[in-house]
C-alpha cells in the first residue's frame, strides 16, 4: 500500500467517526501569534506541546530551517497575511539545534539532484539564466545567527506594522527546551538576548 492510499484510508475512518470534532476552531489564532519554524519531523508535535499550544492557538508557517530567504517570498507573504487578515499581532521565528540546514552546501544538493535524474545541462542552464543556485541551496553555519537574520528581515519589512512584536528562539529537538535569541518584548526590539 502506498503512503497516499494509507492516508486516504485513515482519513475516511477519521471523517466517518467524526474525529475532526475535537479539532474544530476558527481561522483566527487564539493567541494572536504566527510562528515561523522548521519543517523538521521532530518538531511536528514537540514544538506545540513545548509552547503549550493547542489546535487554533497559532498560525504556523514551516520551511527548511525557518529561514526567510527573500523579503517578498511566500514565507513573508504568509506572515503578512496572518497579521493583516487573521489578526496576529506577534511573530516568533523558531529554529532548532541539529538542523539539517546547518552546514548544508549547494554542491551536495546539486550532486544528489543529478543522481536523481536532473541533468548537468539543466543545472548549467539555470546558472546561465541568472539563478544563483549556490546561494539559494546553501544553508547556514549557526542556527542562532540564522534566527537573528530572519527576525531582522521580518522586523524591518516595509509592510510590517511597527507595533507587531517579533521574537526569535531556538528549540532543542529532543527536550523541547526553548532558548531566547531575540527578545521581541524589549523596549528596543534590537536587543538580543544570549542563551
């Protein structure tokens, strides 16, 4: 049985047995917060539990590394939608220790792409078309620095209202311990708190 077939079979049971009722809430986050975090599988249940969040409490945006790589990309758009259309008044970027983006190099990703059937010519064509694959596919060296960079990009976005608090944290993927990297509650939002 494929993963999709298994999912659909379980979904049918979920709907038939009205198990969805336990998760019903509105589209507005109860705690008025939008969280940008990593897509790491270890955080799926750990992060909300470590933060005391339940269904309906927060908007959660996930990507590889909790990184905002472009101020007008889909991640920043999602944050702005949460603020303007869904009543969020706080943003929290949460990276994690042992992240797969730490030390990731474009060369390794591109070599894997070639092994999976993407031709060297296709990769070369993208480079000649002006796509900076090295920058786009390279991770970061320090998760705390990466969180600070994402917080800075959000905080200084020209479309983000100045009264929206922006914080940054790092979570340990085994224990759920959160360390503050950027304190959005300080008077001067530029204050950085060391863990």
